[in-house]
C-alpha cells in the first residue's frame, strides 16, 4: 500500500515537472510572437511614415525642395546634408504641343550615409553628391505623347554619365511615368522629383568647371518608339551651373551664338569680333537673312581636345546666324542648310556640321521661319596673320524637306566685311 502511494506521488511529481516544462516553452513562443508582432508594427510604422512623406512630396510646389531633401536624408540615412548650389529658373525643351521643363535643381553633398548606397557613390560611404531635380512633363495637344525619362548628365573630364538613382527618393517622377507606361494624356501635366547620384571623382571635376551638361528629355508621338521621325520634341543638352563659378561662366556664354561649342560646353570661347548685319537675300519665295556673325577664340576642354588636335596654334570659330523664312509651297529642311566661306580671293572652306546644332527645323512650311547657326573652323595663326583683315564671302545652300538641294552656289551670297 505504501509502495502504491509512493509511486503515485512520483507520478504526480513527474507530471508537475513535465507541465512546468510545457509552460516554459509556451511562454517562450508567446514572447517570440510578441517580439515578432512588435517588429512588424515598427516596420509598418516606418513604411507608413515613408509612404506619408512620398505623398507629401507629390503635393509640394514645383520648386519646393524641402520635402525631397528630407526624404533623401531619411532614405540614405546621411549624417549631414549640405546644399552646394541651386537654381530655380526654368529650363524648357518644348514647343506649343508639348514640353519638358526643369523647374529647378539643387546640388547637395551627403556625408556618412548608409552602406546600402556604397555602389552608386564609388564603393564608399563617407561623401557623395546628389542633384535633386524638379521637373514637369506637359502635353498641350489632343493626343497622347510619350516621354523618354532618362535623367542623366555629363561632366567635363569625367568618363561616365551621371544618372538617376531610384533609391534616393524611392517613388520619384520616373517611377510614376513607368506606371503610366510613359504616357502623358491630352492636356495632362505630370510633375515630380528625381535624384542623380554623383561620385566623389565626378564632384572633383565639377569643382574645376562649376558646370555639367544635362540631357533634357524628348517627347514622342508613339509608345516605345524613341526614333527621330516620331519625335514631337527631340532630346536636347543644356549646360547647367553647379557653383557660383559655373553660374558666371554660363552667363558669359549666353552672349555667344548657339553652336555646339557653346551649347554642349565643349570648351572656353573668348570673343574676338562680333558684328550685326541684317542683310537679306531672296531665293524664289524664301527670304534668307544673315543677322550677324561672331569670331571667337576657342580652347577645347580635355574631353574635346583630340577633335581639334591638328590646330597646333589654336582654334578660331566663325559662327554665322541665319534666319530662313519660307513663303513658298515647298517645305524646307533648314537644319541641312550649309554654306561655303571664301576669304579674300583664295581660301575657300565649308561649314562644319559637327559644330552645328540641330534645332528640329526639318520641315519648315509656308509662313514659317527657323534659325540656323553656321560654323567655320579656322587655324588661329592663319587667322591672325592672313584672314583677320580680309573680307569674307558667304554662299548659302538650301535644301527642301526631301533632302534635295534647291539652290546653286551663287544664288544666295553675302559679303561679311570686317570693320
């Protein structure tokens, strides 16, 4: 009888120990579950906060960078943000049908940021640059247009393009366009922000010139077709200032005619001579006016130096501004206009297409006009010793929209006399 009682007590004791063990395991599971729920709530809270900031960013004014900067700091976990330079003057690439506009931009230095951003900033987390851009796509037509939202820029002396990084802002303007399959509907306007990641090596080059060349988006009539023939607005390049030094040099460049040397920031121009002419000659129903010309000394930057290597003594550019007004039935391709320049009675040269800007003036119909900049490339020593005091004779050649030449060499002649 005693043995049975003892065995029962042992059994009860074992059951008690076993029960305690189960309670500890369950308690542990409950604790982990609580931690998991708590962690989940933190993540949800962080996501909600980020989402809230994304929504706030969408509602800001076009030139209000404060929300974008706050989101940039949060996403990169940067210890410090410093604004190096900024502009809020619009830069427009467009026409009466549609347009792409940079409303403003800020060049920002970020310091001691998250390891998640090592790669876009040159495999380090100490310092990097960000260009925050506010931009707007606008469709004024009654048909859908399609954007080519490839935000990028080039820096003199830096080999790679500086491009958009999607993680800097998360849901940015490009993300929104991707959701819409790049479509901008009739009379629709889409605005937003984009961040470009700038590596320290590119930042050093920016210090030298104070500028970069930004690639302005084009707009097209067909989805997924970025061909020239489908362009409503072709992509353009615009030199933007990224420091006070760059701002002053860009202001100085605005006095120069818009050849590629000026527009693409290919080097430094120094004005030698400038003259307004306003001379008009007529060919059939077309009026061609030489509005003026500029002679400038040109020093190419290191990216462009090889293209001008045969000019041992230096480079001189003669840029002529033409206006072509068409009153005839035949459409003109003004971009294909070229000319010859005769200096004195001996030297004859052709305009340099590689230095001339395409303006999209491929189909200029009756009642329309377009501007063309013709560029001639001269050796500096020859200019100083032989050409400087000579008279110039300019012969202009026109083409129709079918790429057929419609003038002979003497149909449109202009004397560009030196003062």
